[in-house]
């Protein structure tokens, strides 16, 4: 899985270190919702049953490179 230098750094934080690669890959491949930001980056969400939260993965415009990933606190009703 490719990721940005930013994500490689930010992933060292305790709240990001718990996010498994398999969860990110599953979110990218089988999202429940996808949204393209105005800057071209792509947001994808998937419920991670093990933790009972939605994971948001933000990809660069290429649709493959992970720029960010985190458990989404503000997931709107339309994303479920």
C-alpha cells in the first residue's frame, strides 16, 4: 500500500497506530460511501466491526495513495 510522507509521519500517533493495514485496504476496495473533494482527493468510508466505528481513508487523486486515515467522529447519516 502506497502512502504519502505525511501519512507515514502521522501514523505514528497513538490514535492512528491502531488502524490496521487490512482495514484501510478493505475500506479502499469496498467502501460504503465514496466522495470526491474539491481538490480531487477521494474520501472512502467503511464500518470496522471490530471497533464499532467508521474508518475514513483519504486517497490522493490517483485513487491508490493513502494520504490520511482515521476513525470518523462526524460521520453523517447519509454515509451509513
